[in-house]
C-alpha cells in the first residue's frame, strides 16, 4: 500500500507540474523555450524545486496514510497522555509550535515531518513505546523535536531542489549534444532516452551528496536532544536500537532521513553509524 501511495504521489506531482506549464503558457502567455539555455534552466528549476516542495507540503498527509499513523486527538490512556505532554514540553523548550502527535504500528523507530516548524508531526512506533523506558523515549522525542527546530525538513527540500535542478539541466544539455547529427538536427527519441539515462546516473551522485548532509544533521539533532533532555536518554535509546537488526528498523524510503535510525549503507546512508553517534554524544556532553 505504501508503494502504491508513493507512486500515485509522484504521478500527481509530475501531472501538476505539467498542468502548471500549460496554464503559464496558455493563460498567462509565459512560454518556457527549452531550446535556449535560460529556458531549459527555468524548466529544470520548475521540475526540480516543484517536485520537492510539493512533496514537502504533502509530507504530513502522506506520512499519516503510508505509515498508518494514528493521530492522538484525545489521549485515551496514560502512555498517550505522557507522550503528548512530553512533546508539548519539549516543543515549548525548543521554541516551536506544538506538533501533531501520532503512533504507528512498527518496529522501534520514530520520525518527524512537516513543512513548517509550527505545522509538523512527530510519530513514534508501538515497538519503540514497548521497548524503551520513558527517559529513553524522551531522548528520541527530543531528537525529533530538534529536527523540527533546526528546520531540517525545509533544508533537505531546498538541497533536493537544487540537486534535482542541476541533474535535469546537465542531463538535457549533454543529451542534446549527443543526440544531434552533423546537420544540427536533434533525434528526439535518442534525446529522450539519453537524458533519462543520464538523469538516473546523476541522481545517484545527487543522492550521495544529500545523504552526506543528512548524516551531518543527525549529529546536530543528537546535540539538540542532549540540550533538551540530557545525554542519557538519547544515548541509551541509540544503544538499544544498535542491537536490533537493521532491516527491522527501516522506515519507508520517504521517511528514513527523518527517523531516529535508517540505514542504506556507505555513501547512501541517511544516518551515521550508531557507534559514531554514541561517541559524538559523549564528546558533546563532556562525559
């Protein structure tokens, strides 16, 4: 179901961008000439940033449906009351608006998402609530609140937009050079196939750059967790998570970068190794 939702969202994003181009050209007389360098760059930026920002604005809606997040509107038990009150306290200390609070049925993990510091969502898994003590859960919550406070969702979106823009732009430039014959005519089928192939290749490099930044901001979120709730909670929470097989901790691809843990490996890992994060927490806390 999550994969179907992701595919439908991507199709909807692409359709909305093509509709935007149609409206600009037919109703406002704004035509983007993709044959010129400036026009091609404008088109690349529209698709590069447009897709990223549409995904950002839909992130909470998508998370609730693809991850099966149940929003706590009115706490029904002591655990939910504690969870809501703890997030409210941490959000107040961090100087952000109260996020929506949700629970989803999965192995131990948590994530934050949302397009604005004052319009966000913090979701924790049932496995996390069952496995950890309250001090450890608070450390995880403080980590996610720090992501929101640092504006990581928006920063990642901007970086994704810039990288997408250059991936599209450079791919189309190179494809037009290769697909042009001696008379200067462009084979449109060859142009399309080459540009798509180049976009796939360059996207790997772009993803590696984005994940490098993702690993960097995980350290900052861990530091924020220490500042908000002390070092012990987040330290022992990560130590426990480090003992669980990685495949059991994985979130959907769209939310791995904002979970407490999320693995892909090597250059494409969204999070640093837990051992490195534990050492960083000890150094930052002066323990």
